[in-house]
């Protein structure tokens, strides 16, 4: 490859099984960038997951399961550096340094933080977790994840767009204060995906319990898709375009996610056929659900097979985690040292 390789960084929290939002919002881009030969760092964000827990959880077990699913989807630990966030503890040091120059008012404008604040104000018992210092500081930790490897691009879904923008702001603030030290990444493109949940909520999410998962077996797929609410759909909506970005948001809750999934998985003629049925006010949701369930199960089948393949077990995951953590550690430590020097603390004496 003659052009300079881009540095790519992204992570996923081990808060449940990987779902279709994770795949089409993030993982499919991870794989494409890996296969283009870019310099890819993909991590399991176990520190970030701690803002969600209400009691002790098996993050280790969930991390291993997620890494086996990464591999089953096509991520290759020989081509991408795949690691656990907590195996790179110097990220926490960079977060601390960045936190010193980050205003509280700036963090209070974070949508994740604001959403949780609103929920708690409406119903103090709605969330198991209090508003923690960690949740307010989530964007600072994410900035540290990104900046510590000097990432150029951060492939994430639309829900994470603001956090990447915040990382750019934090890097710029650091540079203007202490000199040009941190590399400012590209912001997330406007075409980033936000897949709705099976319950019709605006986002499918592990913590929302409204997901269609990559490891779901055909029976579960059918049950979940049959359960999508379509009865309240006031047919028809006038839609003039075949572009799903125009059609889907106009469709109410459950219908929107069925169409979005069909558009992602089925050949165009199948998708357009169902758009036609929608316009003609035909009764078709039973067939749509059945057809979609078949496409989903066909998509999941090879992933499930590779997930269970010999060689994709805990021992092999631990082997590549160890090797890959060794690869990313010097890159990250170098960045932390440069920041320490820029601020004036000076290099760490014990790390020398
Ligand atoms: P949680 O509910 O615990 O936050 P999540 O489902 O939101 O889990 P994350 O680990 O927070 O998943 O996000 C991992 C990646 O998947 C991020 O890049 C995020 O933008 C992307 N992603 C998550 N949900 C969706 C979605 N519904 N549509 C598109 N991308 C998504
Ligand atoms: Mg999330």
C-alpha cells in the first residue's frame, strides 16, 4: 500500500450480546477498514461498561463472548489490534490529564448524560444507577481512548457522533494550552447509522433490551420479529422516495425497524416490492416478518458457526488479547509521556 495507513480506533461495551445496530453501525466498518489494510485498534470497553452496572456482573465472561463474536464476524487479531480497555490502564492516566482541562458545563451538555438526568428527574427509581462521576466523565475517557493511539477515524454509530466531536474539542483545547501534542481525529460522517429498536424506540441498544442479536438462532429471530408491533400503524403514509433514509423515519415505530432491517439484508427488488405493498395499502406484515426472519437467520448462520468453531475459544481469545495488548501498550505509553512532557510534569521516572 503506497498511501499512508490511517489509524482507526473504536470500541464496544461488554454490556450484552452484539446486535444488528452494533454490526451495521460499527462492526461492518471495522471489517472494511481492516481489510483495506488500515492500522486498526478495536477494543472491548470494559471500563465504559461500569457506568451501566447496578450489581456485580460477569464482564470478563461477556468480554470473552464478545471477542469470539468479533472473530466470528470477520475481525482478525492478526490484522487488527484487538484488546481490552482495562489492559491499557495508561488510558486512565490520560483521562485524568484531559479531565483537568475539561469544563463541567461542557460535559453537562452531553446527550447521554442529559437523557439520564431527565429520566431520573421524571422518575428517581427509573435507573438502577445514580448519576455518577464516571457517567459525566464518559466523554473524557472516550477522548483518551481515541487520542492515546492518535486515531484518524473513529467508526461508530450515529449515537456516538457527539462523543467523537467532544474528543476533537478536548484535543484542541489541550493543544491550544500546551502546544501541538494531540492528533485531532475526523468527526463522524452524517451518514452514520442509528438503527431503531425492535420496540420501535429510536435506538436499538444492549441496555435497552430491544435488540436483534447476531447470535440469535432462527427460532428466537422469528419470535422477536413476530413480536414487533405493527398494529398501530396508520396505513398508508405517503412516501415518494425509495430511499430508506427518507421512507423509514416517516414510518412509525415497529414498521420502521422492519423496513430498515429489510433494506440492510434483502436484495433491492425484495425491499422495493414491500415498499410497493406498503404504498398500495395491502395487508402484508405477516409475509414481511416471515421474509425478514429468513434473511436474518441466513445472515446469522455463518456467524454462529464460526462463533462455535474449534479454535475460537476462551484460550485462543486470551492468547491474542495478551499479544495485542503488548502491541498497543508502547504506542499508548508514548502518547501519555508526550502529554506529561507537554504539560510540564515531565516524563515518568519509573517507566523509563
Ligand atoms: P449500551 O446500551 O450498553 O450502551 P449499545 O448497544 O449502545 O450498548 P455500545 O457498546 O454502546 O452498544 O456501542 C458500540 C458501537 O455500536 C458504537 O459504535 C455505537 O455507535 C454502535 N451502535 C450501538 N447501537 C447502535 C444502533 N442502534 N445503531 C447504530 N449503531 C449503534
Ligand atoms: Mg451505547
